[in-house]
C-alpha cells in the first residue's frame, strides 16, 4: 500500500442545481495511476472540475482530502499550489500571454519562488524536445491558433514543468493522430516514471494507455463509480462496452 494522496469520501456534486455526482468514493495513493472510464455524460469531467475547485461545480456533500487535509473549500489556485493539476478537455486560448511566460508564472506560483530565466528556458526546451514541439511555440500566445494536438502537448508540457503531485488528465488523447498520441503518451510516461507523479486519467481510448502502467480502473455510470478493477478491466470494457455496467445499474 502506498501513502494516500487523494481521498474522496461520499462526494456529491451538482451543477446549476442539477445533481451530477452521487456519493463518489475514490482513493489515490502516491505514485499510483488510476484510469476513469464511462459513457458520455456520466460525470467524469465533473469529477475533474470538482477536484480542481471550479466554482460552477458545487459540492453538496462529502469531502475531498488531499494529503489528509480537506480541500473542498480551497480556491483552484490554492489547490494548484498544493500540487493538483487538471488538463482540460478543451484548453483555453489566451491571447496576449505567451506559452513561455504563462509557464514561468505558473511555476513561480506553484513553487513560491522566482526561477531564473536561463534555468527555466533550459528546462522548457528539454521538455519541448521530449514532446516533439517546435521551440518557437514558446513565444506564441497560449493556445491561440494551436491545433488540437498542439494544445494537448502544451498541457502535457505544463504538467512536466509544474511537477504536480496529482495530474488529472481529461481526454488528453481525444482528437489526436497516431503520432501525437504516442508523443503525449511519452510525456505522461516521463511524469509517471521519472517524477513519480500520481495520475487520474479520464479516457475513452486505450491507445494512450498502451505504454503506461495502470494500477486501477474505475467505471463511472450516472454519477457513480459502479466498478473498480485492475488494468484488465480496460480490456473487458473494450470488448463488451459499457452495456453490462448499465444493466447492473438498472437492476439496482
Ligand atoms: P462526462 O465527462 O462523463 O462525459 P460530464 O461531467 O461532462 O460527463 O457531464 C455530466 C453531466 O453534467 C451531463 O449531463 C452534463 O450535461 C452536465 N454538466 C456538466 N457540466 C455542466 C455545466 N457547466 N452546465 C450544465 N450542465 C453540465
Ligand atoms: Mg468529459
């Protein structure tokens, strides 16, 4: 058993007075990789946003413990500082702020200290090389005019440089071509192996998981985690779809 990093107890979440998550329990240990699967609209992204503290997602009940401390009343900034990172399904475009200055500011906020330009640039260039990103993206406005694949790579670049304790990746592989999936996966593998980071990977596709170690798989249906298993559960879902889980839900 590894040390506990995140513990969600009986978490219920609503959006605009509509109840979405119902008594969700989930524990993630230090260095563990968890995969969250489930049909569209099940509430997977809602869980990611609620963990990050997005104000549109209201915690009605339950608690979120990060390193044994309740965080459900903390701001998203505070949570990021504590070491939680969320990669968005649809990353925002930010005109007027370059990728490089955005990254440097985020890292300084996270670490609570100034980092030297030279050291920062060197670290950024190494990470960009790993992700096969052209260096000139560093001086472009964040995500403006980036292709889907480039936006996702920019998210993984942020993760590698911020070195969070827990990274939540929401459909980071959706809409990517084969090469981009491989590259993004290489970035996640670096985080998993060399930074010993913990992961909650929300995904529909298993291509991104091929080179990654998966410790646990969870299935979410109708705002509830209905099944938890090992990596083998992913193959089962691939073969049989979510139908059997939906049937189980109806019988309850
Ligand atoms: P998933 O990521 O599993 O596809 P979501 O968490 O995005 O599911 O959505 C779960 C449910 O919550 C859906 O019915 C969706 O319409 C609703 N929902 C999520 N976010 C919002 C929002 N900001 N406003 C209104 N409804 C939302
Ligand atoms: Mg989603």
